[in-house]
C-alpha cells in the first residue's frame, strides 16, 4: 500500500471541515421561524384562489405557521 506524505493533513482538514459544517447546522433555528406568505396572482374568488387558500391552510397546519 502506497501512503502519501500529505494524507494525514488531508484527513485532519477533512475532519475540521465536517466539524465546522455540523456546528453551523445545529446553530440554525427551525424553518420556518416566521409566517409564510403565499402569493397568488389571480382575482379573489376564482377557482385558483380557492385552491390556493385550501392549500395554504393545510400548508400552515403542517408547518405550524400561519
């Protein structure tokens, strides 16, 4: 088996990268942390508006955000 001279430093750098990446992910808050806005570009009362309202209600319930 051939070992390279920089293999140890590569493994150390890789371990540091994984550690820093994991700590950044743990520091973030859960998504979404504020209300979600659903924009529908149709007139009120249209079929697309009614469908968007129904989808928005279910989406809000599953995300636990208004």
